[in-house]
C-alpha cells in the first residue's frame, strides 16, 4: 500500500490512476452494492455464497480504492528528466547495452506504480533503475539480478 511518501508518476500514469479510481468508485462499487443488496434479500447470510463472494470482492475493491486515493494524494508528476546535466534521472529514457551483446535496450525510469518491464518502464527503486540513476553516457553499471551479476553500458540518455 502507498505510504505517506511521494508517489512518482508520469502525467499519463496519473491520468490512468484517476480513470481507474473513477471506474472503481462510480461503476464497480455501484454494481457491487447492487449485488450485495440482491444477496441480502436471499435470506440466511451465513450460508449464502453470493453474499460471501460479494463481501470478499467489496473488501478488495475498497482496499484498491484507498490505495489509489493515497497515490493520487501523494502524486509527484514526472514531466521529464528532473535534472538535465546529462545524468539519468527519474523520467529519463536510458538506452543500455549488456556487456557481451550488441542489442540496445531502452528503459523509461518511472515510479513503482507505473513500472512495467515488458513495456520498457522500470522503477527507480528496482535494481536496474536504481543503478542507472545519476549515470552518464559511457558509464558502466553492474546489476545484481536473480540470474547473477549483469553489466550494462549506458549508450544514450534522453
């Protein structure tokens, strides 16, 4: 769950969070309340599977709503690189090459809520994201991964 600390998000990420919150509060919560009402009308709640399932879904839904509300409340929007002195920062797009390979990979350094490595978005709190912060083109970074140590060379920062 999001604590009382800054939640770094891109403008697009903040809009996605707000859209999800709107969907949860104005669509899913209303539909779930209707399901709960119908289940309650069925009678004995102690053995009512519809009621029990709906209550479990309600607990999950309310937890997610609280999490998103906290994230939006503590959001710090990343408009682009925070610092433009040639160093990788939160919001930077960093292109790297793994030592021993020729293929370049580009990563967008974002906050944890937006991280999606399959889409090239890595958290600044991840091992790779953390090791890239503050680096310049030409720097080498070493990352401790589950498969072992991996070394990258920074080739481009935007």
